[in-house]
C-alpha cells in the first residue's frame, strides 16, 4: 500500500495546506510596525518606572515569561531589582 492511495494521507495534506494558507493570510493582514520591536531606547528613569509598574503584578510577569522565557525574565528581574533598590536607598538617604 502506498501513501498516494491512502485517503488518510490525502486528508492530512489537505488540512496542512489549508492551515498554511490561513496562517499566510493572517500574517499578511497584520500591520507592519513603524518601529522595530524593542528598538526604542528608554531612559534609566523610564526603565525604572516600567519596572515599578510591573514589579508587583503577577500577570505582567506571566506575560513576560511567555514572551521571553525564564532565563531572560530572571535576568531582567535581577538587574532591575538591583537598580530599583539602589534608587530607593538613594532617595531614602536624601530625605
């Protein structure tokens, strides 16, 4: 028995072709970004502000884990927490 005469193979090929066509149509309909992702550089103050907004937000961390994975998310948290604490110490000392 060959694969060309097997109706299961033909159905699988048809489904695969349909899914590829749908994916291509979806990708073509997505607008192109005016600025490449992650290319806008933030100032240190802006970076700390963004971190402060997400710091106690489990949903934000979950989303970052989905987008960037564990290693990058952990590295970001470690770096930003260090900056966040350092800034807090500076502002506490000046008051």
